[in-house]
C-alpha cells in the first residue's frame, strides 16, 4: 500500500514538472511572436544641421530668445493648437521697445515659419473667396476650428477653442483671422521666414500657465 502511494506521488510530481516545462515553452514562444512597439517615422528630409546650428523652432517656449532678421525678441507666451491629427504652435514675441509680434511654427510637411503682425485697425471679416487688403488681393486657403492650450503670457485662457481663416496672396504673403472662444475676429498679416533668418537661444526655467 505504501509503495503504491509512493508511485502515485512520484507520477503526480512528474506530471506537474512536465506541465511547468510546457507552460514555460509556450510563454517564450508567445513573447517572441509578439510584435515590438514602433516609434513614429522620422522625417528623412529634416534639416538636423540647421537645428543644431540655429536651434530647433519646434521646441520654442516662453523665456527663449529668438533672433529674426537680426532683431532680438523674447518669447512671452506660447499657444499649442490641435485640430484632428494636425498640430502647430504660435509664439508671442516682444522686443526691447515692447513691439509685439507672433511667429507660427508648422510642419506641412516641411517646416514653415511665419512672422505675424497684428492689424487691429482692419475692418475685414473672413469668409469670402478673395479679400483685398493694403493693396494686395488674398485668396482663401483654409479654415477650421482647433483646440488650444496656452503657456506663459498670452492674454488667453489656459485652454479653449479657436476659429480661424487663412488667406494667401501671390508671392506668399499671408492674412489670418482668429477668434478665440466667444471673442471677435483678430486680423494679422504674415510673411514667411527662411530658416536661415531665425536663430534660437533656448533658456532654462519652467513654463507658466497664462
């Protein structure tokens, strides 16, 4: 009787050992067959040399110093906008005299930098296929509504929505209309910048919410 019980215990032990080996093998095979997570594709045409020499505009933040066409500006605030799968940024700049400009940073798919000047006296409203302003005719390019988040000193709520209309003239001049939240339309005139016209001097320090 004792011998039969011993054989039974030995057989059960062998079965448990075999089962453990099988489970381990299955786990290894599954781990090898599971696909690895991929990072997003890198832009093969990105000018990494320019980013290294002149700073990366994609990383602009409040407190940074930007030199545009020889004039120095401080980044006072940043607005990051998202519409569906698309995103871009706008940064409020001012110089030593207190003059304020905006610079937008967008990849479409190439890096596009535009320097904007507000036109508070403009009486235009968006929506027409073409608009005449300051001796130029601008054609409608795109419009939509995006969500935004603001950091630094922008005069905006920390987050919200913005409606926009973009127009373009021959030669690349821009005309933009933006309405944040329930506010009325703000008009700005823009000119595209060459990458070589922009130098960035990143500064340390945390960002502050508007």
